[in-house]
C-alpha cells in the first residue's frame, strides 16, 4: 500500500472562495476596530462637551463675582468684616460741584457791541463773587497764614 494520494486540481472557485473569506475576515476585523474607535471618540466628545458646559457656567459665575466685588457695597462689607472700618461708620462720597450758571449764559448769547463793556464788567463781578464767601476766606487765611 503505497500511500499515494491523488492530487485534485484546485479550481478557480476554490481560490476565489478562499480569497473572499480572507477579504471578509479582514473587513470584519477592520470594521470592528473602527467601531470601537468611533465609540471611544463619541464618549470622549460627550465628556468634553460636559466639561465645556461646566467651564462656561464657572466663567459666568466668575464674571458675576467680579461685578459684585467691584461694587462699593462689597468693599464696605469686606472692610468691615476685616475690622478696618467700625460697624457704625458712615461712608462719605465726595461729589465735586460746578458753579451754578447765572446770567452769564444769557449775557454771552447777546453779541451787542454797545453792551460789551457792561458784559465784561458783569462777567468780572460774577467771577469774583465765587471767591467772596466765608469758606474761601478761611482757605485763603489758612494758605497765606494770615492768622499768625
């Protein structure tokens, strides 16, 4: 008994079927890998979107906190809590005043040359009237040391 086997010829159909199985197996492995990668990227994207939303909320809260801390009321409260200002102290806001417009505006609107000398005298008198009061006299005495 000789163990000769008969060699069957390989047909085109067999070759094509082996190649089709190999290509199908390759496509299945590649599709599985891409599916896993797509799932991982989708999950990462959702995590990033949640992080962005939380950062936007935090930025909004921080901008509100900045606006709150820029208010004079917050500064007063912080100074009182730190003990720099007594609790019964009153805050004073300095408001600069402007001279009250008297007849100067109406006098300047009349360009009559005959009245120009009287207008000049009136302007001089009104501008000097700002300095003839008790407050100005006290400052002048203090600055020029007339009290000595």
